[in-house]
C-alpha cells in the first residue's frame, strides 16, 4: 500500500498511538470484599472511585474525543487540499470559502439584530433615574 503523503502516514501513526488497547477493569476485582477491606474502605463504590481503573477509563473517553475531532478535521480538510492542487478548483474553493464567510456574517447579523455599528453621541445619553 502506497501512502499519499507523509501527512497521511503521520495521521495514521497518531491515530494508532491514541487507540492503544487498555486492559478493562475486572468487575469481580472491583466489588470483592477483600479489595475494600485491604484498603480500609467500607464501600466498594468508594474503592471504584479511588481506583486507577476509574481514572484510566476517564482518560480513554478524553482520548476518544480528541481522536474523533482530529479524524473529523482530517476528513474535512482532505477535499480542500485536493481542490487547491489545480488552479481552477483553487479559485472556486477560495470563492466558496469567502462566500461562506460572508453568508455566515450576514446570517449572524440578522439573527442577533445587528443593523449598523454602534455610534456614541454624547448629546443623546439619557441618565438613569
């Protein structure tokens, strides 16, 4: 398999590094009375909350979120990179990006009720009573 660029290879290496397998916690070990009494704890739930397995699972969800966001960004940028390789499609892409930005600005202005820039006129200030 021939990779398209070194950026693709780097993205794949980062993806596999983030998705390294993590050993799941054993339910029997978490709820065993021997584990809670050895630690001097009265509740197995407290043992679960203070255990390393809990924070390992929390870290997995953070890595999952970052991986999904990086993958989504990568998939969204690839068509733009391909479009910028030819001059005609590059011009169309630039006009499309600019038009999208202007459309976003006008849409937000209309949604927020922004009609004109704020102008301060000292004579028109009414003090609060």
